């Protein structure tokens, strides 16, 4: 999770610019770097886990997650959300909007630390994606990313 936030901040100056770089030779923390929506939502998901020792009711978990995402997201409305996601936050929408973007994968790293098995990781990742990015491709991205974090954490090859 910390690595994903660092990556978000380091890459922030290249996200919305035609000046993308294709080298490993660059300053990591340029004075223009900033946190983005991906860091905010990563922390929102991690914060949601503070409410649960074990998730047993996934519908209730979704409600809590949406509430926390809206609360945290509204604190930082200008940090780079996509237009539809920003409207989802600001208008207090509770229903997903079929996004297939990469936001669900960008925010899911804490799932790989919270879950106790790969199966649980995949289920929780799917659940965190479904609240907004309920298109199958959005869900696949979240599941793959969280699964990779879980496998790395548990020493898999």
C-alpha cells in the first residue's frame, strides 16, 4: 500500500501531461509531485478495514465502503478524479456506474494485506471494485492487482 501511494505521488507529474518519460533516470520526488485520487481511495479502502476484524456480510461491507469512499473523496475533490467517479462521490451515489477504468485496480493494494487467503483476497477485491467499477474489466483489474499483492506478501513465486 505504501508503495502504491509512493508510485502515485512520483508519477503524478506525468499523469496529465504530454511530457511522459520513458526512462528510469528521473527525480523521484519532484517539487511538483502531489497525491492523487488513487492515493485517497487507497486510504479509504484501508480505512474501511478498520471497521472489520473479518468480513462476513459483504453487502454491509459494501455500504460501509461506499460511505467511507464518499467521506474521504469529498475532502479532496480536486485531486484528479475521473468525471463520472467525481460525480459518484459528490452526488452521494450508491449505485455503481459500470466503469471499466483502472481506478478499481489503482486503489486495491490494502486488500492484499488484509485478506487471509488468495480466495478471500479475490472476493474482497471484487467487492471493492463492484461499488463503482462494476464492469467485468474493472473487476478483473482489481482482482489481479490485489491477488499479486497477496502473493508477493505471502512469498509466492
